[in-house]
């Protein structure tokens, strides 16, 4: 009885880990990496959802605003089995498009205004962070395994 509850909740079930480079390059236009699965029980993964998310913040203290944008997303729908106490690695590549603000466009196009734009962004508290999120749909489990990892964008 207790074993069925643990399996249903995902305890001792499938765990996933993202293996990614520390830094990605905007000019490449995609994030490549691996997802490593392991499990203490044999589990069937039905699908995996992967997305690259930008967390865009601006302002300071009480006037701080934060938005999140999905820059790229893929769904891997090939089902596979995770054997007991073995690793299964799946390769992936998420294509993405960076959304640029007007200030970013000016900074990229005009080398003379670049320093001024950087100073204005610093004064306004503008900052972007990036992360990859992975969520796997596992057969017979209520709480699906999830992982996220922060990246640096250049």
C-alpha cells in the first residue's frame, strides 16, 4: 500500500537533471544539452516539455517590475522506459528568438550610443536572466519530475 502511494507521488520515481553549457550565445539561436533521467523503479516517460525563459526586470526597490518571456519551447513526444537504477540521456536543442527592446536595438546599431544606452539601462535597473525548464510527463505519477537551470547569455 505504502509503495503504491510513493509511486503515485513520484517518490523513488523518475528524477531528471539538465546538463547544459554555462553560457549560450545569442548568435547561435539555439540551446543544446541533455536531460539525464534515473529512477529507483522502472518508469515510462511519455513526453518532455522544454523551454527557454527570459526573466526581464527593471526598476528598483518598490517600483521594480518583473516579466517572464518564453523565448523557445519544444515538446519531445517519443516515449521511453527508464530501467531501475540506470541513467537514460536524451539530447535536445531548443531554437529561440531574442526579443529586443528599442534601447537594445539602438545599442546594437549605433556604436557611439552604446555607452549611453548601457548607462541608461544601469540607471533604470534593467536586467535579464535566462533559464531552461524541463518537465517530464511520467505514466502513472501525479507529480511529474521537473528541473530548471540558469544560463548566461552572450
